[in-house]
C-alpha cells in the first residue's frame, strides 16, 4: 500500500559463495525503521557475511538489496551514505587520533558542520576529550570500540550494523552499548547487531534472526518475553555448527 512507510532494508534471495563454499544461502529479510535486530548464530553461521552484504562492503553472488527503497546495484554511493557499519575492526587509522579519524571520514561522507558533528558524536559514544586527542593505537580496547562506533554513526545513518560489538567490553561498557542501541532505535533508525550470545541479545533486541549454516532458520520476537521457540532455534543452530 502506498501509505506504508518504506522499509529500512529489504533483501531478496541474498546468497554468497566463496569458491565452492556457500557462506549465505538464499536469504530474504525485511527490516522496518526503528527495528532492533539481533542476528544470532555460532561462528561460521553466516552472520558476518550477511552484515557485510547489508553494509555494501560485499556484493552478493545472487539476490537484490534495497536500503530505504534505494536499489544498491543502481545507486550504491547514495545507499552507502545511509548505512553505518562497525566490524571486529574499528576501521580507524591507528596513528591518527579519534578526532582526526572522524575529520577524515566526515569529509568523505560530506558531513555538514563537521566539527560540531564530531563533538556531538564523541559525546554520544562517551569518548572523553583527552582520549580523542591521542593516537587510536594507544587507547584501550573499550575506548577503541567507542571511537570506531563514533566513525560508524558520525554521518547519522538510517541503518546501523554492528558485528559482535560486545566482544572485549566489560559489563559496564556492555550496558552502555545497550543504551546506545535503544536510543538509536528510538530515533526511528534501524539497528542490526550480530552476536553469538542469546543472553546479551535479549537485553536490547525486539526481534531475532537465527542463522544456521548460512541459512535463515528463524525470525522471532524477543523483548521482555522471548518467543518460546527462540532458544530452541538457537540451540539447533549451535548443534548444527558442531
């Protein structure tokens, strides 16, 4: 219907092969604005492959993808500006400071009022001013993660994708990350977080996609009362990986 809002992400028959190995198999998904999605599955299930495709960092072997209604094959640069992505690596230059990194990426994305945007973003990720003025390589793992997240959200993307961002963070930092996900989604933005931890996913997600051997096996609600089949689907995916 014409009155329905445009979905944040729509993927149809997405697959990816690396040589003879199939990492992702004919996956369909439709994500609305404001969704908080946990992408669940053990190592090797296809989570990172799917995230990289959604981030336009990897082309699918087959299938189509639209970001906010934009066909990524036809208008990749325009679609890419609507997506923020942080993987296991921060995407930062180690010898530059966090602020210098943000200045570089901000110019790349054409961020207006750049210095003000950098100040706002550093505040959003709670990176202290002193930490933003030293080379990234000197920061702790937690501070590097915050700086990398600042890079991913500086241009205020409509879709934020994170690959196991809780790894290496202490409980307090993990709680802060949950708060950021909730604030971002409350602003009508879509957040997708890949994790292998069902317990952590239940703290922020309202919906879970479970991947098993490259296939989407379940799409279930989470929230305060997780769907009774969610734990079963995740257990099946873990057992299949072994």
